[in-house]
């Protein structure tokens, strides 16, 4: 599996309620960061990491994203779009909807995540694991958001966004890898959450874990936007 051939599904269909009223008229992916839409920065990062194909899973105001970014040629990417339709499908339902565009294996990436890591290493870890799914984790210790993963000896022992425990020192980093079969067994057109799929895989010992060591950045909150702005506008290191 080459990272050049593995497409990425970007989950960009949320309502971005934490950023209202800014996001009442524009989707979160188009919020201006360092002088450009966030998605422009995200696509450049993915392109630099070796990815070439992305499927944008969009819902709320998704047509604005498609109009602005088109086929992705400007960024050296092949972009395609999967729309929720009249009913928002949630992160899991959106991935189920996008399967015809994604193929047998793919990355999943939250639409508000900016993750400066080695994507090829994640693809390799997914292949070596032999599992149908993989979650990247970061030893967060509650620093940037609430930790929600118990990661022990390279294994995800527990994952829960709601019922957190003191043993949870890691966090779901925002990048996953999956076989299409994980979602194909679900009915299409029905809303469900990616986290529920991940929890089900953890219960069966079928979700691989891959630890990363670079902090994550996001544009899902005002504080996150400020941190990302600072990162993207800092002078380049000689």
C-alpha cells in the first residue's frame, strides 16, 4: 500500500456550532486562516505528505466548498465530493455514503484537523496490523482537549468520548485508516457516528493503534484558530 494510492476521506459536513455566528454563512473548511481558506492549508499539507486523492464528505453549505475548490488541480490533488443529501448523516454515515468514491482502503481525516505527521508511516502501520481499522493516538494528557483513549503497550484498550477514565492519557488524533468493509455492512442513508464504529472495533480487538508524537492543530474553535494562525504565519526556519 503506497500513501500515494491511498485516498483520504475528509469529513467536512458538520455544522460548526462552536464557531457561530461566523459559520452561519460559510462552512468551517472555508474559514480564513493565515490569509487563505483552512482547506487550502489542509490540502497542501496532504499533498506534501504524498497524498493525491481526496473525497470531501460534505453536507451543510457543501456546495460552496465544491464551487471554490473544484477538482483540486490547483493544489495538485484530485478532489471528489460526496454529499449527505437532505439529512445530515453524521461522520459514519457520510463515510458509508462515500464508499463508491473511496475504494477498498482509505484514510479518514476530520475536516477541522491540521496534522503535520508522517502519513506514509500511518499507512504502513495499517497494512502491517492486519486489522480492518486503525486510529492514530497522541499522548495528550488533557493538554489541548480531553484525553479519551487508554493506550497500553501499543494497543487501544478503551476509547470513549463521553465516559472518560483517569487511565485515558491519549487522544484520538484525528487520522484513521479503514477497510471499506467496516462501513459497507451498515445500511446506507442512515446517520451514525464514526466514534461508534471505532468503539465497536475496540470491543472486538480489531482497531489498531498508531502513536504519533507531533501535537495536533484544529480550526474547530476560536482558540484552535488562533493557534493555527500562529503556526502558519511563523517565519520559515532557515
